DNA sequence: CATCAAAATGAGTGATTACTCACTTTTTAT
DNA sequence: ATAAAAAGTGAGTAATCACTCATTTTGATG
C-alpha cells in the first residue's frame, strides 16, 4: 500500500508551477512537512530541515526566499485542496441532483472527509497549529473555506429543511453542529487514537447522533 | 465589571506555593500569559515578556529556572483547575444526587463549562497550542483529565442510560459526542466570534441537538 | 568535448535567543 | 539601627537563528 503523504506530495510536485521539481526540492518539502508537524513553525529550524532533507541549508533559500515562503508553499495548496475536491467533486452533484435522503447525504460527507483526513494528517496538524499565528493564513482560510464552502453547504441544508427532513434551525447553526460532531470524530480518531477503537461502531453512532440531533422532531409525551 | 483573567491570576497568586507573590512576579505571569497566547511558546521571547512586564530579564530567571518552567507554572495549575471545580463542585452532587432528567444535567454542564471558558480563554488557547509539542504536558493532561474526568462522567452517563433517558451507546462514545458538540460551540463562539451571534438561540439549538441526538429513539414509520 | 545556465554548496553574517552572575536595592528579623 | 536574606538588575555569553554569497557541481545542448 502506498503512503498517502507520498501520493499527495507527488501530485503537488507535478502540478506546482507547471514545471517539475528537482529531487532535492521535493526532499526539502518532505522534510519541511515532517519538522513543521513535529515542532511547529517557530520551533522548526531551517538547519534541521536541510539536514533531514540531506541538502545544504543554502539550497532551501534558493527555492524559497524565506522560511515563511516554505510554510506557505506547503499550506496554501492544501487549503485550496481542502475545499476544491470537497465542493466541486462531492457537493455540486449533491446540489444539482441531491441525495434523496438527508441520511445518505450525511453518510457521504462523513466518508469523504474521513478519507481526506486520513490522507493528510500531517499537513492538517501544521495548519491547525499555525493558523492562530499567521493572520494571512487565517484570512485565506476563512475567505476560501468559510465563505465558499459554507455558502454551498447552506444551500444543501436549506434543501433538506424545505423537504422536511431536518429541524427548523438556521442553516449555519446546523452546519456548526454537524461540523463539530464530524470534527470531534476526526480529532479523537486521528490525534488521540485511543486503544480499542471500534471504528464501524463509532462511525455508526456518530451518524445516528447527527441524524437524530437534526431530524424533524416527533413529539412524544 | 472585573477582568476574569485578573480574577484567576489573583487566585493563582494567593494560593500558589502557600506564600504570596511579589508585584513583579505577578506582572511576569501576566505578561507571559499575554505573549504565550499571542506567539506560542517557541515564538515568545523572554526578553519581550520581561519588557511587557516592566522588569529586567534576569528577574524572570530568578523565579523560574527556565522558560519551560514559566510555561508550566501557568499551565499546570490550570490543568488542575480544569478538572477540580468541574469534577468536585458540579459532578459529585450530580452523581450522589443526580438531576432527575438528562436534559437538566446537560444544561448544567453547558452553563458551567461556558462560564469556565469565558474566564480562561487565553490560558485555554496556550494549552491547546502547546499540548502537541510538550509530551509531559500531554501526559499530565491525559492522566488527569482523561482518566479522572472521563471515569466520573462515564458513571453519570451510565446512570441516565439505565434510567432509559438516553440511547444504548458506549458511555465513552456518548461523552465524545456531547463533548465535541460542546467544544464546537465554545470554539465558534470564543475563537471565531462570528458577527451576529444570537447566543440564546445557538445555545438552545445546541441543547436540543444533544438531547435528540442521544435520547432514546422513538421508532417512526 | 566545450559551453553555459541552473542547481547546489557551506562558510560566514548580524541578529536574536535563553540564560548567568556579580552587583545593588529592598524587605524582613532582631 | 543593623545585619541577614531575598528580590531585582542589566551587561555579558555562548549558542542558535534565518539568511547571504562567492564558488563549485551538475546536466542539458551543440
């Protein structure tokens, strides 16, 4: 089985700037992802990145003008990827030709985001750690993810609400509730990684929690 | 109205080590909380902490042997506080003489944790940012919070499950689901702080989401 | 093989880092 | 009032930081 990070980096290397990267340049990126994830941006030394990549320190600065440029070259395309396949590949078909049930929609979202997180834990970790310290990063993240994704999802939520599948709450609130449940699942599974985690059980419980939490209420005594 | 951080620091200053702190020492702590929250541990310079506190840099190292000691002196008592009032003040009465309804219990937890977060945003921010980089911190956090708190909460969950108030899921799963919903509420409210946030509406929606997500299912159709 | 531009190098730069220590000031005890 | 202890100081230190640059290596082209 192929290392998912490997796969992601390859795509990044091929597509980035049109031209292909040199061997050393890709090793710099790989090492930078490692060290940033381990020590955070401030705690990561360019000397260590160079050492782990097996290149001279000067080589880093031949390709990236500053250390911050190096960070952005890793995180920026990831932010784009965070939404692009999500919105375009999964959401558009769901909007244009939505899944008949809210349950089917939720299961689809869960599967998709779990697969995405599985592939990109390290870069996600970097993003979560550095966003608080880099206003430009936060701005880019919010303007892309928040504005574009939320608007799209809001449409979908409205659709199911109109169909009477889910309860009457502001769509943004619904997104927050589902989002935090999904996020909690991902954090516990990938960052805490508890022993004896029965994934199919946990996943099913999570789906049921979301469905019952949002589905139209049946008044009972 | 009094600054909540002020209040927390005062308690910390009085109780810490039994003896009272000097004026300069408390100003060092205050400044350290500021700078750590703004720049993270690695990004924070002791020179800047000294400057903001209005003391000489040497004074910091008279009271704290290393920069890491300074961080721990802020975070460690907070971790204790994270559980102490939570477990003892709120949970024990709920276990010994539990709230008759699951709904009442959830509302109580929500109120309590919201108030706590409101008081301690800055230190929470430091804790969230630094836990990934300090294994000792993570260990302490997990051994105290995870083990002790989770065990206590598990009992409460079991209680409501036996009473038939909530659905049949593993107690730890229930804690994860409620926890992530509560956590999501806190993050969105305090860290994102969206404009036009209708708190009473959001809070009620969150409670309803949790209650319906976990309450015993009524088979329909 | 010769040419040349891009890639790579690593010693060197000044700035900044956490931390020390000899010394002065303030507080406490008698 | 005086001595002892504790608190505070700031110049100084070695280490490390991100980054530069003159020089060498590499790889493609004629």
